[in-house]
């Protein structure tokens, strides 16, 4: 029951902010390159007010924990929702990016903010269909309390994207969708500076 409450809360909060391009709700130039960007370099727990560690099940039922950050120099965590057109629009290019880098250098994880981990088959089926249709063949995690506490407590819009280093420290937060070239530039910059 607590997951239904969590999903309802997240859906209500995130419905108010499906960000595309610039500030929430604005279609200033219609491009995805004008995302609001906030740079930080502090541990996740300090920045987001949650616990740094998490454990969740991916779409295939495999356990994924915060230890995954240690497997790559840079991990990109993209928080999306099934109702969010800017989220879905950028997912094909995110899928391409996930395939273009060595896993030891860069990893991409999606968190589905409006699908609880214990959702029924219909809701899970919708999420799986969207992942397949967009070609976003990287790890996706339905939301649970552990993920919410560790990463999503202060998320107010989707898509929101976090970049973490191999120690699990938050390097940067980006609110809004971007085009592949802008994401690639950011990833390369973080890899070079890391």
C-alpha cells in the first residue's frame, strides 16, 4: 500500500513539471538544448536530503543497488515518466548514447518515476512497451521507497538527470530534455575532468 501512496504522491508532484527545453512549462524556442542546469559537487545524501544507498529491482527483476556507481567513471541517472513527452522524445538518443560508451567509462540508468516497483502487469507492460518503442535499452528502475529517499526526494520535474562519479558523488543535475549532441558534450566533459 505504501508504494501506491508513493506513486500517487510522485505522480501528483511530477505532473506539475514535465520540463522541456528551458524552464518548466515554457516552449521558448522549442528546442531541447535550453535545459536548466545546476552544477554541484557534493555527496548525494547531502544534496538531496536522502540516504546515499539504495536498492531496487530493474524491469527484469534483477537487483540494482547504489554499488552500481562504482562500476563506471560516470553514471547518468535519467528520471522520466510514462506521460512525459519530452522524456520519451529524448529516450531514443539516450539509448544510442548508452551503446556508444564503454561500460567502465559511462553508464546510463533510467528511473521511471510514475511506475512503482510492485505495479501490476498492465502498468509494467506499458513501461516496458515505451522502453522498447524508444530503443532505450539500458537499465530502467521502477520507483520504490529506497530510490525515492536516496535520489528523488527533491525532484519536481521530469525529465531530471543526475550525473554521479564512481564514488556516488553528485557531479551535476540537469532539469529538462536535451538533444544527443548536448548530452554527449556533457558526458565527454565530465569524463575528461574526472
